C-alpha cells in the first residue's frame, strides 16, 4: 500500500480537476450510481470534539474510500489544528488497500469548501455578486477563497464572533487579490450579502428571519452532525427552495433536521443538489433558497481519486 503525506498530497491537487470531480460525484449520487455507507459520528463532548467516518463507492470506479475526519475546535487555543484525519483508497474488486492519504484533514476541508463554492455559484443571482461568509475558522477561510475562485463574486464580506479575526481574514484575502472586508455585525452581513455561506459548528442558531430585508440565499455547511444548527427553524421553514446534498442525511442531522422533525417542512419539498447540477436548473432571482451540505463520502472518493491519479511515479498497476 502506498502512503502519501500532506506535502505530496498538496502538490498533486489539480484544483479545477478536483472541482469537476466533486461536481460529477454529486451528479452520480443523484443518478443512483453511488453507494454510501452509513455515516458514523462519535461525539467527545468533554473536549467539544467529534469524529466522522464516511465510506463511498461509485459504479465503474476501481477503488472505494474510507475516510476518518476529526474536529476539535478547542485545539485552536493550544496552537494545534482543529481538524485532522485520513483517507484510504481500497480496490473495489478485491478489498485490498491501495493508498493511504495522510492528509491531516486537508482533503476533507478542501472538498467541503468545493461543495460550498459550487452551491454559491448556483445561488448567485444575476444582479448580485456579494458573498457573505459566516465564520473565520479553517472552513470559513477556504470557503471564501474557493468561492472567489469559482463563483464569480466580486466582493466578500466576513463576519466572525471575534471581530479582529474577521479583520485578519479579510486582510489576508485582500493581500491575495480578493476584494474583502470584515463587518462587526451579523445583521449588516445578512443585509448586504447576495449569498451567505455559513461555516460555524454552533448548536445555537445565529441567523434569524428578521435579519433579512430581501430574498435569502444561504449555503449551510456547519451543521454536519446531530445537535448543530446555524439557522433558526423559522428561517429554514420560510425558504422557497430547499436543496440537500443528501436528502436523507440532511433531514436526519443537517440544517433541515429541526424543521423536518417539527413538521414545518416535508421531505417532498427538498431537492437533491446533484439534480440541480445535472440539469443546470436556473433559480429565479426572487426566490429564497437554502442549500444544506452535510458532506458525502462520494466527495471524499472523488477528491482522493484526483490525488491518486495525479501522483508522480505511480505504477499504473496500483490503480
């Protein structure tokens, strides 16, 4: 089994190829060409940590993936990474491990941000190009960078619980040539943004219906396990269009879960993200939209294969 460490993984990532692979993965999932194992969640409340295990295969692919991802927000105070993990590619015909990607959670962060950027691109109205980012952690920063790369947004607005961190992130983005500024008020961010991407692990909703003066377009990334919720149930239930990376998963433990459990929304109201990508469905500017992204194993498989296929000196017989 080949073992690949983070520096080589970073060097092997073709960003545009990975975007397309992740996009095709969502489409394949909608079309029924993907098998996903049940997601395993392990909560470690004493340290506010958690661990997710995801698995996936796609019809016609030679490998399947097992991914372990951890999140420990309190690590930041100790100068340690808040996320970590690894991916293993195994032969889909024999079950033999082919490659261990010791990515320290970087590929999970990247594929999550790619999904957010794809969703923000879908939601961007024809007359607006301002993107708001809620959260200043690793995912907030990645969502900002990849959405700027992919989504056609000219201005990024940043909000975080700690305003100095939002200012720092905005300064870093500006130094990279991205037009960005921090806002001290979440209400101001909500009013000024054409599309919002939320990236926090909160269990107490941050966004409320009263914050918005026009149609609302939100990509919700933070609620990826039971108990997390970034939008009030009232705001979720008021949306004209509800989109989910996995309808079952999002109704169980995503941003949609609370509204569904209380009977405020029905399963029939939710459309698969992959369907919108497959059909290139246009969304009318006047409609409010929520895209709920809980993370799918097919994203892990697609980005892992992108790395595997781009590794220098790899023996074709290893595939």
